[in-house]
C-alpha cells in the first residue's frame, strides 16, 4: 500500500510539473487574427507572435503558435503570446 501511495504521489508531481511548463505560453493578451481572406501559411501579429495556419476539410481555419519560427525569419515566441488565435 505504501508503494502505491508513493507511485501515485510521483505521478501527480510529474503531471503538475509538465502542466506548468505547457501552460507557460498562452497567458497573454489577445492578439488580432489575420484579416479575412488572408492566404499565407504563417501570420505574425503586431506583438511579434508568429502563427501557422491549420485547416481540416470542412472546418474553419485555426492558427497555432510557432514556438521557434526561425524558418520564417522571426524570433522565438514570448510567454505573452496566446497559443491559438
């Protein structure tokens, strides 16, 4: 029983540690979405947050934060960048 409690405590601690690092991004103010009809794959907000476009057939366009956008010549994302637009 003691072993189960120890394993459970470790699992909870690991989950909390991972959730903290994952939630570091996306705590900022909202950023404007690209204008209607925007055709590019990547979009950078006036605040310097870069996003990549994703769209499944029949679904609306979604914009996801790029943490390391060096491939488009932009700096790393800041913690103030929302994770999605």
